[in-house]
């Protein structure tokens, strides 16, 4: 099966693309939405490609790309009451939440802003711009992924 392409959202004040570059490989933990969890647990696989999106900033934008290096496994931050994302219902014997490991690939020369995406007709079907779409993990088509990468490389 061909590798899939995704968009992962993060608030840069919590974890930025620069943080990922500095960390080399990072656990993508703390996801507490069931649909996003299902993607991490069931669908996201090694070598899948990611658009790394900074949310809750002005302007929100895709900053670069990353690659999945480890498929879904239980998110142990849920078991730690001192973590930023504890969930006492999740245990090592019965995990509820999942995470994957990712690594940075390419930082865009020019971030691709949400407004740019909205104003690009070829991207009009992206889940990111659908009204009410708030998922932090969402699939993107290969065509959308490639076009955004092209846009990010412009200087």
C-alpha cells in the first residue's frame, strides 16, 4: 500500500516545528480526540508523510514536512497524573490513547498560511478549511500534499 499523507496540528507554544527539528525524533503524544486517536492507532504508519501545521497563532500556517518513524503505540502520558494530558481512565493494561513517533524533514522557505490555502482553488476540498473541522490529525490527499510542498519552497 502507498504511504499516506497527513496534516498534524500543533500550537507552537506547546510544540513547534523548530522543537521537532531540535529533537530529531519526537513522540506525537497528548492527542485526546477519538477520531484523531483512531488515525494514530489504526492508520498512521512508518514512512507516511506529514504537513506540520502551526495552529492558534497569527497567521496559522504549515511550516514544513515530517515523516512517521514509528506507528501507533499506547500514549503513556495519559497514565502520568503530572503530565500535561493525564487520563485516569487509560491504563497500561487498557490504553485509550495512542501516539506515533515523527521526525522533521523539510522546513518550508515560506510557510503556507491558512489564508493562502483558502485562496488556492486546487485546495478547496482540504479538510483543514471545512467549517467545523478541528481535528489535530487529518488526512490530506497526495495532490494536496505535493502542491503545498511546492508552495512552501517558493522564496
